[in-house]
């Protein structure tokens, strides 16, 4: 299993985000993902170039990124240059795009399946051989990801659902790679962060999932209207427990190791590497992987 990290740190200075990526390289992680979250973080392609210059062998993933804020051919061409510049270390993860990335731009995600398919086609033509991942939640997007992408990145699911989601993907294509970005609450600060992340994620979740959680249609709209920071107070503890692993870094590492084995993960993204609990967690997992 490949250990990876994500460097989405809203509001952090540019140099600090690059340092998190270089820390991942020094720890021996296999990949660092640079998400495209619109105006809430540094431009991902600018950051990609800086991280590429500051790191050595670690793979560099751009994404999740969407097919709306940049034309698919522009993304494919940028990826071609990134692959050449990094000696083949570049990969990409595509997603339909959520409220965080598209909301400030006033963009509506129309025809997401077709747009994602067009982007994959463009990348295959312009940057052949580049590893393509997809982040997906809904059943049709998961089906497309299993059929068309090299790997599927899972995030924003209740942890109890992961095994079933993975089994569904492998039923479509047995050799599809599966990655997972967990939500972790290892101290008071990260617990609050999980509530904020859920306030962003739940309004973009499939209606069937919200119904199964007993959340009526008005709940997602209340989160949208309140804005993530204020809406975090509308996210109860039982939802945090359903979507997140709560505990010390050691406890979370043990649970993640169990999940990785049960789901047969190909990649595990360790969030929060810029914090002490995140760094401790990464160290435990790297040591365990080397044992």
C-alpha cells in the first residue's frame, strides 16, 4: 500500500505548504496530492511547480481538480508539461467539483459525467501514460471511475461504508486501484476541522446518503446558507463519529491499518501532515509499513 498526503492547508503561507510536501518526501511517502480548491488555497499548478523543485523521488498528484474552472485541454497540456518537468512523477485526480471550488466562481457543475469523460479523453491523448485517478461519491460517478480511471479516491463516506463501496468498484473492474482519504480527529483543533469539512462535504453528498443518515433535504440547504465555519456548529457529534476516526494518533493508526487491510487499499492519504498529531500518525504508519 502506498502512503500519501495532501497539502490542502487553507490560508497557509506558500512556503509552509511546500515544507509539508518536502516533509512527506523526507518521510518516504509515495505521493503528495495538491488539491485544486479554487480561491481557498494557492493556485495548484503554481504550487505543483514549487513542490516539484523542492522534492526528489516522491510522486506529485494534482487534484482533485475539476473540468469547469479550467478547460480539459488546458489541464491536459499542463499535465503533459508537469510530467516532462518531473521525469514522470506527475499524476492527476479528477472530480466533478464541489461548493468549495466552484461556488466562489459562480459555476454550476452541469453534465459532470460527460465533462469528466471528456477530460480523461483529453489527458489520454495529450499526456499518454499519465496515471489518472477519480474522486467520486455518487453511484454513476463511481461506476465511471471504476471503468475509466486507473484509480478511485474515496473520501467523504461513512467509514462503515468503505468495504461495500470498494467491493462495488471491484465488481465493475477487479483490478481498479482504490485510495482513501480519511477524516481524522486527533485533538480539539482537528475535531473542529472535521466539523467544518463535513459542513462543506454534506451539501455535495448524494441525496441517498443523506436520506440514509436521516438528514432531510432542508439540512443540506441550512449548511449552504450558514457557510462552513458557522455551519460546523450544525454538525452533531454522531455525524463526526460516522465519518471520522476519533482518537490519539496511535489509535487512529491502528484503526487505519485495520481498514486498509479490510478494504485492500492501494493508497492511503494521511491528512494533517503539517500538524504534530498528523506528523506523529505518519511516522507510526511509515514505521509499520517498513516492518
